[in-house]
């Protein structure tokens, strides 16, 4: 991980210097060309063979959006929209779900014929392009917004290519909407002292989350427990489940912090993507806080077009379930991800049904409902605790390679054994810090951020140097990939 971090730091330093030098001495247009080239280079470092895919996908969507905007006939416009959705989902489906589909066909054939299930290598495709789920959703949302009349077609082909490929958010989000990012490429960039301080603060926080918390929990607890749960006590397996909840949050929110901070240093602001999700009081609140860019995308481009909550209650529950099932499948080509989506869809439907029942009951006695209850805080804490544990239950199916492994983990927790030689105090402390960070008052975080931004440059440099030393000491020899790079 340290090697990858250093390599990214070197890459970003060169991009930072080159970008602002071009702004100063050459203007906006050369800077845009430079950022597009380095973004494509960044992507090619993962696998150069997929560069034509991201270029072709962006080009087709740019041209179709312009054609849709010019067209006045509703049927023709709808046909072009269907074409762009089919192309985008076709790319996504082929590269991400083809292997999954042929494996299930082979399994079904084996079930019907009694022959062993096998899939020849000739029928398999290459590994999915990194970040395909993210840039596909971003590009597709642009065409849909133009079709809906919510966004005019963009005039600049160059800026649109950069919108899709801009490297800080290319491989793992956040999913940035065209209306938020394209206008920022239209105007001259600026970098104030405050923006620079905020960007450095976010990158440092993100690296600490990733290297110190997420990676250490993964290597020393989570990976071991999930690989061989039968070797651990119920308490240790439960700690492993909690550890994965902390790992995936610190890993993904850490990446998001680095992405937002990197973009800020280049004069671009991304939207917030996490808001202490394990403080959520119910699943609906969880999805307002977790991976905000994905949850709002699913709401605006899937749940609402399905009908949202405009129909009957049963229709609303159906729409919630479809949205979350497809959201689970978006994360990966596996029935485990689909079941993870099912758990969240079922939980969201149950949450909505409960809230409506409480609302109907409360409306009968408006005065009593308006009075503050002495049990308000304990009930809130109980709701947060129950929501967290339901999310952790769902994380088990998100993390494991098979249902049998998930059952093994749940059985091991059911043994209620409590010996814990594999939970040293340092590891427990790391887990505690990772989870407790959700409950630090927002004002303390804002005070730390504002203090760093306002500090003189030598003080900022000294603090960043201390962070670098901590990262060096915490970094493992084996690189731990970001969890969401696989999506």
C-alpha cells in the first residue's frame, strides 16, 4: 500500500504542477487537454486495453445527447434514449456479468442433465474494466438529463470527455453528476489558500483511514476471520464482522476523501459522499448517509422512474425492492450481492411500513405526539444500535464468497463462545477508533479542519510530516487494494 501511495503522490504532484503551470502560462484549454491525457494515462496504468471502451462510451453518449436535444419527435427521442441506455448497460453487462451469466447457465444445465457444471475458457471474457460501474452511470445520467430537459447538451466534446474520465473520481467515484462537474470545467480554475488547506487535510484524513485503520483491520482481523471462521470464537467472529463494517467504511470513505481532496487541489469540488452512516437511526437514514452519490443516483434514475412512492403501498415496496436488488447486482456479479440488496430492500420496506403505522397512530392524538418523551434518547440509541447490527448482518453476505461461508459465520457466532486470544488490545483499540469516529460531534471535526486550514504553512507542513511518519510505520508490505476498485 505504501508503494502505491508513494506512486500516486508522485503522479499527483506532477499533475498539480503541470496543471497550474498551464493555467498561468497557456490558458484553460491546454490545461483541459493536459488533464484529459493524464486521466487516460491514469486509467491505462490499470489496463490500457480498456481505453477504447471509455473513449467510445463517452463519445457515443455525447453525440446521442446532442441528437436528442435537436430532435422534436417524441418517439425518435425515446428511441435514441433507449439506444444509449442499451449501449451503456450492454457494455456494463457484457464485461461485468457475462461470466456470471454463463456460470449460472452451466449450473442450471448440470442440474437438469446431471452432468458436471463446466465453463470453457473460450466462453469467458476478460476481467471487468476497473471503475466501469462508475463511469457508465455518470455518462448515462448525462444523456437522461438531456432527454428530460434538465440539462442542455454540452457544447464542448473535450470537456465532456474530461467529465467522464477525470482521474480523481474515475475508478471508484463519487458518482459526480454532469450538472455539478461540467460547469466547473467551463470557468477558469482557482486555488485559494483555504481550498488548498482543505484539500491537504482531506487527503491526510483519507490516507489515515485507509492505511492505519482499514488495512490493519483487514490484514489482522477481517481477512483471517472470514477465511476460516471455524478457527475463531463467537466473540472473535463477531469482532471480525464489526471489523469489516469499519474496514469498508474507512476504505471507501478514505478513498472518497482522497478523491475530493485531490480534486480540490486542482480547483474542482466534488459533492460529499459519506455522512457518518453508522449513526443512522434506520435504513432509510443509512442510505442518506452511505455512498450518497450512488443512493441519490438510484433514487433519481431508477426508483422514481419506477413510480417511487406515488402509487399504492405495495407498489412502493416493490419499487424499493427492485431498486435495491439492482443496486446489489451493480456491486458485483454474484448472488451474494443480490441477497445483500434484498436485505436492504426488505429493510427499507419494513422501515417505511413501520413509520407509516406510527404516523397513523400518532395522528389520532396530536397533542400527545407533540410532547417530548423522556424515552426519546434511549429509543434513538436503540434504533441506531439495531440499524447498525442489521447493516452488519447484510455486510456478511457482501463480504463472503459464498452462501455456505455466510452460514458458517452465523453458526460460529451462534456458539456464543467468548475466548479471544486473537483480539489483542491494539487491534480492539483500532476497531474502537474506527467505529467511534462516527460519534465524534461534527463541530469537533469542523474545528480541526478549520484549525488546519488557518494554520501557517510551516505548521501544516509539520503536521503532514507527522502523518507521513505514521503512515510509513502503519503501512504493510503487502498492498491492500481499495475495496470499491472491484466495482
